[in-house]
């Protein structure tokens, strides 16, 4: 006899049964088949429906309490809605089971597909979340990751002590002395290439030699160990400036804003020596008008002694960054080559092309690189978002096919092909 399994059913009839006496399970199943026989016609005969597989195995559970029998009936059905409801209603016509009075009540007719659909939705949400968590990063994150990895690869070793350093230490007149390799790597990530590490608390001979011919800034962690290193360096090497990370922080964990703020706030070494001689704790550096480090390329407009009036502001135009004839020719040539490509070229101060990227990824790339960009030439218009990103990254020139915004300030010069003629 073919019987339909419950998992293949479209509907499931749930019924509760109460019997005024004690009966067994076979009595209950026999009553279901016997007392519904001939009630619904030959097409809805339970035995024939079960034989054809349209009604599944009838499951009955029961327990006896205080001389009465209580139980449940479960009937899976692959009939349509109306026929299933008729079969359920037929169960309620059973009034006796064995010698005892009985009462059957259909509690519900469950649509199995609804339950499955709920499970599908729940599982789909889990799968979607897993997919989103493991999805590829956007172009900005990729550009940042590539730029940082390239900078980390630029760590070199100098002097006989094999000190970790940035690639700009040998050629730069300004150097930054830090405590360890991780500090050098972090500064490289943020575009500062003239840092060298001591690799310990004792001062290597190579550091002493470097200090003799270069303007030196010592940049140490904001803890007791940093104070001790400062004291030793000031006593054995020709140091020009000192600065520290914020209290409780290490140089290797600082973000770009914190690094630049600390370097701008460096104090003269002579002042630090006086504090040490007087046996006083080294004071925190105060932000002042210091000469910026060369590798930082920090440039700021001069503060005016008084705020100009509205009429003066309208008449006064921001001072423009000077552009040489050679730079004009270079920009014009690059812009001409890029016509129709929807691409952009990023240049350094030596007019070398650092990379070429699509215009759609230009803003995110500038934000991820942060500093070290001298000019950007793009086959497209210069809008406000691009101008603001260039200003924050200290870009000197933005050259495009047209300008939809005025210069953000005097530090950024916006040019079009007409300005290069």
C-alpha cells in the first residue's frame, strides 16, 4: 500500500481527542476509518485516499488520566484546501470509540508550505549576511591597502647597525628619530619617509652620526620609556627638536592627524635640556610656528593681523600657487593624452606619475593616500567633492577639462585646458 510521507504533504490536520474511558491506539485508528466510511463518498474515502497516497500515515498519541483518555491526531494531506478541510470536519463526527463516548476537535489545519517559506526566509537572511561579511572591499579600501603595502615595502636598513628607516632618510636634510621599526612603518603608511628607528633604548653610533649632518627631530612614545630615551639622546647626540606622542599612546598606533599635530608641536632641544637640568618633568610641546618637516610638506596660509571687511574680501582674490612654464607643458601633455579615457594621473613634486586610475575612483584614492600628491590631471570636470579632497591632502594643482567649483583656498590651484594655453 503506497502511503504519502508527512514531508511530502501540503497540509497537516491537527486534532485533539477526549474519550470518556480507557481505550487503546488501535481502537482510535479503527474508529477514524470505520465511522467516516461512506460519509464523504467514494472519492474522499480515507482508505482509498491513503492507498492512492493522497492521505499520509495517521499518527495518534494518547495518555490516560483519571480514567479518561486524552490524545492528538495528525493527518498529512496532499489534497487541495477544500478537500482537506472536509476530511478534518469529518473527524469531528466521531462520537464513540469502542464502548466509550468520545469528542474530537480539529485545532488547526497547517499549510506546510508556509512553514517552509518561513524557514527559507530565515536561512536566506543568514546566507546573505555571510555573503556581505565576506564580500570584496570597495575600490577605496583596495587602493588604501595597496598604497600601505607599497610603503611598508620601502623600509630599508642603514648604517652598520642595520637600523630600519624610510627611503628618504639618506637624501633628506631633516630626519625623524623614533623608537622601533613599527614606528617607521606607521609613519610610512602616512607618507612620512624620513624616519629612522633606534631599535632599542641605547643610542646606536649610527644615530649619533646621522644627527651631526641633519636637522633632527626625536619622536618618542608618550610614556616613561619615551622620557628616558629623550634624556639619553639629548646627552649623547646633536638633536635639534623633540616631540612626543599623546600620553599613554605609542607612535606606531597614531593616526595621520595625531602624527602631524605632534610634529607641528615639536619644541627646541635646548628647552628640553633646561628642563632636565632643573630635574623637572619634560613639558608637553606647545603648538607654535615651527618650521615644518620637509617630508610632511605642510603648508599653511599666513594669518592676517586683522579680519578684512566684507568689501575688502570681495576685492581681494586668493594668492595663486605659482606654476612654471615646464609644469604647464607637462600638465597639457598629460591632459591631451588622457582625452576620452576618463582616467586620472597622480603626480609627485618631481612631475613623476605615481599612478593612473579611473576618474570614478579618484576621490577615494586621494583620501586613502593622504599626502605626497603634488598634482592631479584628470579627463573630466573638477567638482566640489574632488576639490575638498585635494585640499585636505595638500594637493597643489588640480587640472581637468572644466571646473565646476572655485578654488577651495590659496593652497589648491584649479586649472582647465584653457588655462594651460
